[in-house]
C-alpha cells in the first residue's frame, strides 16, 4: 500500500496556480484554505483587476467567501506578474483553457505558453501539474517543451492531476471528492502532489497517460449515460408510456445508479461535450474507433432537435409563432452557457421562424438571436407556447394561472421535467415533456407484441386486426 504524508499541518507548501477560471480559482482558494501559500497568476487584466478588488468573475456557491477569507489571512495572492507568482513556488498547477478546435482536437496553446513562462521564471526544480483536461501524451510533450527552456541542471517533473469539479458544486467537490487521481512517471513527484490534499478520499496513483485518460473516460461515460436515458425516453414516447418511472426503475439497480440517468434536452457545459469530442479525437489519432462515444454525441444532438420538432408539431408550425423560453444556463445554479442545450433550443426555434423571448435568473450570453427579459412572466406576454429549457427550481414555483392569462395559447413544453404538470393542466395548459409518452405522444404505435402473440394462435380463432394506438 502506498503511504501519503498529507499536509499542510505544520508543512504548508508554496504553490503557484496558473489561471483563475472555474478550475484555477477554485483550486487556488481551496488549497489556500487548507493552509498552503498560493499565488494565482491571471493573464486577463479585467479578471485580475476584479479579483484584486475583492470580486470574483464566476458564479460558484461559497467560493467568494473562501477567496475573501484566504486573501485576508494572507494565504492567497492574485498577480499578473509571472516572476511574483513563481516566488518560492515548488509546485505549479496549470489550470488554463484547452478549448476544442472545430475538428474536436483540443487547443493546447495556452498550456504550452503557461508551462514555458513558469519554467523560465525560476531556475529551481519544479513539479508542474496539469489540472486542465488534456489528451493522453500531453505530459511527455510538456516535458520536451520545458527541457527546451529550463536552466542548466533544472529538473521539471510533469504530473497529471485531473479535476472533477462540477459547476455550482465545485467547492464541495474539491473538499469531498469521490477520488483524487495523480499520474506521474516519478512516484515521489506523484506522492508530493497527492499529499497536498486532505486525507480521506481514495487516492488513485497511476502512470501519467492513465491519469490523463481518466478524465476523458469519466465524462465520456456520463455522456453515454445521459444519451442512453434520452434514447429510452424516445422509445417511451413511441410506446405511449412515461420515461420517468422507467428510468427510476433502471437507476435503482445498484450496478447502474440513478445519477445522470434522466431524460431532457441533452448534456452541455464546458466539460462533457469537450471531453467526449477529445476522446474521439484521441482514438482517431491512434487508429482506434469509439462507436459508443460517437453514438452518444449523435444522440445528444438529436435530443435538442427532438424538443423543437415536438413543439412544431404541437403548434402546427413554428413560422411566426411566439415562443417564450425559460432558461439559458446549461444547468441550474450557474451562469455558464457554454454548449448549453437551452441556447441551442433558442437558435433552432429562431431558425425555424419563431419569435422568441428568453429569461434566465443568472445567465446572459452575448451572442443570442433573441431578446432577453428580466422576469419569467415577461416571456409569456402574447406567447403561443412556453418552453422550459433549464431546470431552475424557481420555475417549478411559477403560477400557471398568471402565465395562462398572459399567453395567447396555453401550451407549455417542459424539456427538463421541472414543472408540476398537474397544476399546469388544471390551469388549462396542454403540457408536453420529454419521454412522457402517455400524454404527449405524437407517434402512432403498432403494438407489435399483440400482433406477434396473435400470430402464434390457430388460424381458426378469427384473429382481430392489430391494435393501433395514437397516444
């Protein structure tokens, strides 16, 4: 068994964290709260200025208090000067963006520049840790790059320590993770990184490529699970049944689990789409096909289109229809709209000729082809239909009578299944959902099992015709 001497009780470490985005800012504040001395290097003058004035640039529960306390107690400093950031640092966490290119491969330019900058800013030996999501093999590439700029005799160990932070729960995930994964070619360097965390969660020590692959594989599996749920939801609609109890019944199997097993407009955000496309690109690069992951990507795209198709059928066409959309963030509890299914729904509705107004409690994306209003009720004025695209709990408490009075037609499509459907029906609404076949099916169903059973009976029984159901 590997023994990890956890710190920092009596042994705080001087850390540099490069990047003050979701991952970097959370890591910097949480490491500082554990007692380490952290300098966070941020290249954006606007973001840096906000942090130095006491603000934070992201919406993340509990993070603002954590940052303020660590700054006040002198354990966390924000700077744009690499020399200041590297003062006394022995371990550096790279938390910069690795956005996907159009072909799905990750752009590692920010990572390369950050690695070169921190290595040239000091002649000391360093442990360089990649927290950014990177394809397997990135560690070797960074070692080569660092060797080109390192001082004579300077040693740089590159370690992989992928993050598993969920937006809106990032602080909780840092302090109470399911596991800590560390990949290193030098076991001592890997143990040094693992020791920075509090004891308790399982620590997975592996080679570097294995650790880099864990993040891709984890998010690819979650994407597959969500896409599978939506595939079953589509089948439920055509069978005239409700996907909710079906998926609950599946998820209660301990071998499967209920998390990420629910129907909706598909997954989004900054991780799952990017990491799934990254996994597919890695497979292609080494001549390995990943048909299951590719199918998940295809089903996810289809889920968004399916919601719009359903509304078009319900309204008898979308050209000229007035539609109010509630929700823009990719999930509740955040203002992040990266790869948001809700934003895609808005764009698809506009492309099909609908007049759209949108509202979200936090999110306000700049490039949106529809006006944004402040109040949820404002999207309903004169609307032919209402679409709930993000599962904010605030929307579950809306008064359907007020919305019905404001709308031209009482049609609501709850793509995230957050509304109390009975209340809205009682207010005169026709309520559509995802995977709710019984009340919302648009597909005639031939009950094949009945036909198969009848075929097995003797011909003399004068078999009736197969049953045709229309949901």
